[in-house]
C-alpha cells in the first residue's frame, strides 16, 4: 500500500486525461517542510505564520521572520511558498502579544487582517520580511479574513509603503504574487471589486462554512448538522471559482475538506486550479487524483452541485466509485 501511494511522488499531479492540478500543502512550521519534500508536492499553499508566536516570549521582529521564511523557501528548492499574514484573533491570545480588549464574539471580532490593520508595526515587519524573502524564490503573500474591498485597499497601500521604505534603505526585495483567503460570504460577494487587484485567491472553507452557517467550527455538538461540505457552502465555493475564472485569477482551496479523499475529486471537478492539503493526506489524495479522470470529476461536481440536502451529498460520497 505504501509502495502504491509513493508511486506518484516524482510525477506531476495530473489526471489520466491530462488535467494538471497544483497540489500544495498546508504547514504550521518549517519542520513540516523538510518532511514534505519527500512527498511530491508543488509547493506550500498555506503557511500559517501564527506558529511564530506560539512559544515566543516576544514578538519576532523582521529579521527573525525573514530567517524563518528564508529557511522554508530554501528547503523547498525552487517551489512556491504561500505565506499567510498573521491570523490571530481575540480568542487566540499569545503570551507575547498585548492582550486585546474583551470581545463577546471573538470569531466575529478583531481577527486576521482586522487585527493586522490595527497593529501596523507588526504588519509592516511581516510585509517587509516577506518582500525581502521574495528576492530568493517564488513567494506568494496571502491575507486572511479580508471581507471588505477597503481592507484590501489599505493592505495594498501598506505594501507599497513597505516597498518604498525598503528602497530608501537600499534593501533588496523581490516580486511576489498577491492573494486573499476567501473565508466569509461577504468576501465571496465582494470578489468582483477585489479580483482585479489579485494574482490568486484561496478558499478557506473551514471559516467560510463557520460564517455561512453561523456555526462555531470548534463546537463539536454542531458538527453533524452543520458540516462544511453542505449545499450552501458548495454554492459559495462554486460562485468563488466562477468569479475567479471570469477574472482570470487562479483559485485554490486550503480548508480541511480538500484533504478528504472523497471530496478532493469533486473540488477539482468544480474547476479549482489548486488544492492545498494536510501533509499527511498528500500521498493518498495525489494517488487518487492521478488515477482518476477529470471528466469523471466534472460529472461528480455537477451531481454534488445539484444536491439540496446534506444526506444527498453524503450518499454521493458513499456511492461514487473511486480508484482504491
Ligand atoms: C480556513 O479557514 O479554511 C483555513 C484554511 O484557515 P484556518 O483553518 O487557519 O482558519
Ligand atoms: Mg481561516
């Protein structure tokens, strides 16, 4: 079995009928990168930089961040890295950060870029470190929890400011690709006014489900009746993919559902260019995509989008014949 799964390690992720999929991985620390180079991925689709704060006694400065990003990029040997700016919220308090004011609904509060835009010193250190590391390889910068076009405008202004500042200081930096995580219904609806400024987007289906269904993603009691893989969320994912295609912007999905071997083919059939999945799921999902046909995945996607009930989707997952 192990042999069968590693069979595809040195091949591109491509279906039997030659449809190429970028298969990327989600990581939370550079320790993950070294292990991943063994599995045959196209790059890192989501680097959750919150790890930098995990055991830190003080907030890592630009230099400390640069070192970490550079190390990860170096280990990737020419492959793409997607660095997501800090996605911290009032519910995730880190010892090294000043504690925010109490919020009754932290998930609906000061998180992701909302926090970053309130703490511009921290944001700028991150933007400068990412810009500088982009000189050494393929780097994508991704902003979490963007809901309003105004936030994107402000972030882009910050990015320009950081470039100007680096130039003034005589420090080198590189070109990078710019994207956002689409993880709220508002972001989906606002895509037409944001896509023109972006090189790529990545659907954060964990949060997109939480905010669409108004169901706390950490509340296990809700998991059965409010799963992420449900008709409402699928429609929003489909809208996002169509909007991205219309604008010629590449579209990925980095939420948990892409790591599910039964769901990944459906997502590919819906037209995603890229999946970013858990490192542990790479061999299995890659084998599955390589042994299937894109036309079959498109059929599955059509069937999934026609489902109006969670149990219909579940039956589809049970009934669809996947290569074993
Ligand atoms: C998501 O929301 O789907 C996502 C990939 O990001 P996180 O799980 O870190 O919120
Ligand atoms: Mg998220």
